[in-house]
């Protein structure tokens, strides 16, 4: 059950690859591998190995800090410090969707390497992002409905019992946290693979060097946001390890895949632009929905922040700092 979302990602990726060759015969002379003055395959490969190790370590630190912070009293999920840290990490995730993933999709699908029809005649990026957000809401809704029915049957000895609107049991809230954690990781995994694939296929050390620092920062704080969701979901140790593993390894895996496919994969080939653009649009819609609805709105409209104006102000400051810091990173990545 735990691996189903990731198997689904593989299937989607394969389907996109199968459709990618459609309508891309109008490749311009400037498309394909671009040779620049900083083009150095041997040096780029060394830097990529450093990137794999650095990003792996920073990803593990970021996601593991909240997951195993339950042993630190000040970082328990019900403390004010945890709420502020989670708000900061939610701001990072929000800015990731709006400032990194969405613009990347626009750049890919509006590229001159793609034919005017249909790719530049229709806003595929916003269309796919919108559909992704709606699908995300459907997953939220259907998952909660299914859980509520099964829970009521279990508590009523096989008879479905009605409960008043607005009553949220502890079990229902826990289920909500688990749905949020799994869907959020799915969006992050998609984006991480695309980022890694792009870096792995690049032969430009001048481009890769600043990307390493930017992606390490990105993975550290995005991991903190995901780790906070995993902690609140109270998964068993096996599920925690699986989620930590997938988050930590997807970007390094993408880099390794880019290195392996370097002879056949280029960032600005039509096929690559279509696949990356559609995946980024899907990821952007998912991340934006999760950040605004399931993370920020759920916390700021909750009783804890609504009953403490000072904590609410500090949480908003944390959101702005997280989103601002991630937005500045868009200069380099």
C-alpha cells in the first residue's frame, strides 16, 4: 500500500514519454544539446558526484529533524515552537510551487523548441496545474469519506452510526494528517526527480555549482515541512523509513538517471521539454494546493492559532520568511 503512489508516478512518467514525440518534428537548429564556453563534461561529472552526496545528506537532515524531534520536549507537535517551524517550512513549500516549479513549467512548454501548435497556443501549464489541484482535493475528500465510513462501521459493530456535523474525532484528524503527508510527498517526489534529471544531464559546471547550494537549501527546509507532516501523522517506524528514504533519494536518483541517460537526454530537446513541463505543472498544482489548504489554512484556521494572536503573528512572519528565502533562491535555481 505504501508504494502505490510511487508506482503510479512511474506509470505516469512512462505514459508521458510515450506521448512526448507527438508534434515535435519542428525542432529548431538551436534545440538539443547546447555547447557553451563553460562546457566541460569531466569537471561537470565530478561536481555531480559532489551534488549527489551533498543533497542526500541535506535531505536526510531536513526530513529527519522533525520526524525524530518528538524526543525533544520543545519540538513536540503541540508546542508553539513546532507551530512556528512548521509555518516556516510551509512557506518554503508554497514558494517552491509558485516561484520554482510553476515558472519552470512555463519555460519548458513555451520554449521555441516546441511547435507553435498546440504547445504555445494553449496555456498547458496552468491547465494541468488546475487539474492537479482538483485531483488533490478529490483525493483528500474521498480518502476522508472512506475512512469515516469504515471507522463508523467499526465503532458501531457493523452498523453505520451518524455523528453531528463538525465533530472531529482524534482518529479522523490522524487520518487527515496521513493523507496530507502522503499526497505532499508525492508532489515533492515528482519535482525532485525532474530537478535531479535536469542537473544530471547538464554538462555546464558554471550552472551546476550554484544549483548545488540552492537545492541543498531547498531540500533542507522542504524536508522540514514534510517531516512535520510525517510526525503529526504518527506513522509506524516502517512507513516513516519508507517516506524518509523516498524524499532523501529522489533528487540524487534523478541526478544519477540524468548522468546515465546523458547520451540520449538533453534539457532542451522537445521530448524532454514536454515531459518535464507537464510533470512540473502537475507538481506545482499539487504543492500549491497542499501548502495553502492542507498546511497553512488548516493551521491558521485551527483553534490553537485562532486563540493566540501573538502566536498567529509570529507564524505569519515565519511563513513570509520561508517563502521569501525560497523566492530568493529562484535567482540561482
